[in-house]
C-alpha cells in the first residue's frame, strides 16, 4: 500500500496509519510506503513506531520527480485518505498520478474524488476520516489481485480518456466553440433581417 504527497494534516495520513495497523494485524506481510515529507512526518513516524509498524513501513522523505514513477510501480494499491473538511478546495493530483500509473485506488469520498472515482469501477471510495472503511477497502484490495488489476486498468483508461493535457485542450476548444457559436448567432440573425 502506498501514499504519495506532502505530509500535512489535510491529507489524512493518520487515518491511513490506523487502517494499515488493522490490516497488518490480519495480513502481516503487507507493507506501507509513504512517499513525501512535510510537517506531519515526525508525528506519523512516532505513531508508526508506537504501533510497532516500523519494520513494515518506509518513509522515503522528499524524492525527485523522476523517482515517482518507480515508487508508484512498487505499490500494489495507492491511498488518498482525506479527512472530512468543510470548505476545503483541493486538486487531487496524487490521485491522477495513481490512476495514470494503473494503480487500484482507495480514496475518501470528498470533493472532486467523488466524480473522478466511480466506486467499484475504477477505484474504491470510503467515508472521509473513517479508518474502518479504509481498512475494509485495503483488505479487499490486498486479498483480491483480480480486483486490483481491474480497478487499476479502469483507472488508467479514465485518466487517458479524460484527464490528460490533450483531453483538457479538447474541452477548452469545445467550450470556446460553443461560446463563439452562442455569441455569433444573434448577430447573424440580426444581419439577415
């Protein structure tokens, strides 16, 4: 299991640690990879040690961008365990990276993620800040390699189809075309009278 991102409170990594602890109890061979650094790192490392998970968890700290693909490839599943925060905007770039890498994703049902991830189709969604729900999703992903593979393929297909720079340019051009048609129509009607 893995997480990629800045270790800040609004990323919910403490929920991942609790869910991983439960998972590790029933699946002692599972490992957790936390890629990134930030103000929560010391507290999270302390919690991992307190729970006796130090031998099963790796904190990479900050990594160079060119290292990210290899680290994602070393994961079987990736996690975006956001808490339930009101009035919080975020752009879930890590989830797009997870999906583009063909990883099965377990994520909180918050913000854009509820529209990006279709539960059971291209990922698994959980209640924000719920370690039990996250544990259940991670347990399923650990126990079912076929599910991981199916969700990972569908996630990658979704990103390639709708969330690349090419797809963004196509959306912008469609919007511009509609706007041009809408603004040119009244003038054309008035000119033909």
